C-alpha cells in the first residue's frame, strides 16, 4: 500500500512517501523553493503546500496521485478549540479554514488525487509516529514537545507493537517550544527558525536567572507543565537585528536552556514510571536541542534515546504517512537513514557541469584527492548521493575543513555569513569516536547529541571544540558512507587526525544546498576552495581563471 504524508500548516512544509511500510522518499519544500523553512514575508507563508516535494516523492517511486491509498495531513482542524486562552482567534480561524480546505487544494496541486483520500492526523500524533514507528525499537516510550499543535504543545505516550497509547498532553497556551521561541526573538533571532542559536549562545553564559525561572516554568507531576508569562526584558534588553550580545543575553540563554533541560527531565521521569520502557523515542522541535537530549540520556531513567533526524515539523509528513500505514495494517519498517531526498547519477552531474562550462576532473581516487585538499587547509563543498531529510548536514550536502586549525571556526562562519559564537561539528568514523569523544551515545549518526572532547584531543582539533569543551559529533558508518569513511582514513594518513569538520552546505538565510544548480551557485558566491560534485572535483582557481 502507498501513503503520502504532508506537513503544510505551521512551518517547514514537507512530503514523505511510505510504500508497503517502508520509507521510500522524504523532502522539505524549501529544498525546491529555496525559501528557508518555507517562509515568505507574509503571515500566510507557513501554510504553503509542499507541491514540489510531494510531486518529487511520487516521481521517485514511479507513482501517480491516483495510485495512492491515502494521504496524511498532519493537522486535524476538528481538534482546534475556539477561543483558547492565549491564542489569536483571527489566525486560528484562518488556519482552521485553510486546513478544512486542504483536500481541495491538494487535489489541485496533485491532479488525479481524490480529495476523499486525505486523512487528518493530529499534529502531535504525527510527531509521535515519526519517532515511535520509525525507530529501531518495536516498543518505546515517546515524548513529543514543540511549539504547538491544534490545541496542545506536548504529548507523552507509549508505543507497543505499533499502537500508540497517549498518557498525557499539555494544553495551550503552556508551551516549552513557544517559550523558547519567545527568548529566541527577544535575543534578536528569528523565531521558529533560529532556536539553535540560543542553545549555542547559552554555552557562553551562566544560568544566574535559573532560580527565578523555576518559579515560572515547572512540571506539574502529572505528565504536564506550566509556563507562566515571563518578562524577558527584566533579565536582558531586547536585541535588534545585528546588535551585539552582552553577558546578560548569554546568561539569559543559559538560564532558559538549563530550565528547559530540567523540565524535560521531570517529564521523562514521569513517563518512565508509567511505561517502564528501556527506550525513549523523541520528536517535535524541542527534540532538536542536542544539549537537552544529552542531559536526558545522562541523567534520565532511559537506557537509550532515539531522536528522529527530521524532528521538527517537517518530520510530521513522515509520521503521518507511517501512522496511516499502520492504521491500514501495514507494519512500519524502521527508518533506513536520513538520506531520503534527491540524488543524481554521475552522468547527470557531468551534464550539469558541461552546461555550466565549468572545468572539472575525475580523480582516480576521489577520497585521497579530497583528503589532500583538506590537509592543505582548503575548504571543500561536498555534494554526494541523496540529500538529507531534516536540518542537519550528514555528509551528503556538507562543507568540510581541517579541524586542527583553530581559525577554521571563524573562517567557516565567515563563509556561511553567520554569528561567530556558532560552533562547527566533527565527523569521525564510528569505531574511532570513543578514542576522541566521551559522554553521549555512540554511534551518533544524526548529530542530535553533544559529547565531551577528551582533554588530550582538545588542542589537536580546536576548530570543532565548543567553548564548553563539547562537540556535536556525527559518527560515520562504513556501510552507509563508504566514500566518507575512506576520506577520513586518507585524511588521518596525512595529518594523524581521524576527524574532519562538517557543517551544512549553505549560506546564512538560505536552505541547505540540494541540487547541482544550488551547489554551483553556492560555490560561485562563497569563498570555497573546492567543489566535489559526485565523482567530480572542481577547483576554484581553475573555474575563475578560465
């Protein structure tokens, strides 16, 4: 059976296709439209249909809209509660009206689709399914926490043999995700987009406002929590775009981050008491907070934690499709990995380069050639295989650099045009990770936890060591990433360092590079030394000298 899942209500519009219980394709609309998070400069932008992503998912499987057994829409307007405290009724009415009409909109966007095939899946149930049904465990506790859904901001549940039992939810307006969004905006960043910047800034501060925040943000002992109104200006003045942050701002970020971690620990302990499960699966935007995830694993009651790599709203497309597959009697297979997006053959990539009239070479040993460039301290734009689903670059659409040069942190942040307090991440072979990093799960293929860098390695790989001595690592499995594994080995042979810098292939305000045109445009506009496009290597000096 064939199920298409769609997210098209808040932000990060996306599509995912599940066939016979297996995830076949998944992609965010931003990778096609080039509008980050699917946002336009108007309020209605968040309701963008993932038309291009959906059409591509079907094309990838050789399907037409009429071949689908059902379509999941990850928002159920019947669950909206009119006049709910703290919400703007005007926008709720518009959002609900839009959702009610979504089947007709979809039938227009995907000719041949029967509107009656569209099924509404509650937002947090879709989040839960994206974790509990996609995880490598048959049974697990599941924790969902984000900004908001139809009427709640949180779900705690239990998956057994594919069946979800909801144990607790938290009604709006209380929301840990919206609270974090408010702080994000107060600190001069974009809400529903830049929350990870607050997490990074927190490492530079001290949680000196934590005591006061504990009085306002707290778990209630029944699986829920409260977030009372907070006067953020009482802790640090609001920052305008481009204004410099101070110690007060870093301390506020640190205090909010610590309080988030503490409340999540309380929720996890309550959930463990109710389920007794060894495994916790997580989704929702808050689950992208890798610092909180690490503390949950270190201090919480669960033996293992699995976070779905597209844990934000884009992941509800996957969860919606998996939820319908199970509802129709199709057992869901574990998610095969995050490389679920578009890919191109070697011949197609060569055709792109020929059309662009770009001089290129095809090294006999690409891994060795790239390692030599990295060892010479050149920045590599790396484009390989199918693109990643979710916000993390995982070795398919990455910028690579030498981790042993401390100034590469500043250099890469300049390349990307972003704040200098932002860390960059290390990539390491799974079997070597324990030699260099400690604390945190291993393997860690999705960059959703942080690890302490062992003291003896901190001076050897300074570019990837954050101010607090941690790093958000990606472990590389040889079977999944054979070319990257060989590149890491070749780099170590030249430098003695089994680690390479990995950050997303994009510049500030732009979505991650997805197709060859994106890669060529990024290479042409950013100070990157080498572009590796599939098996082909393009040198900046040769391109701009020709």
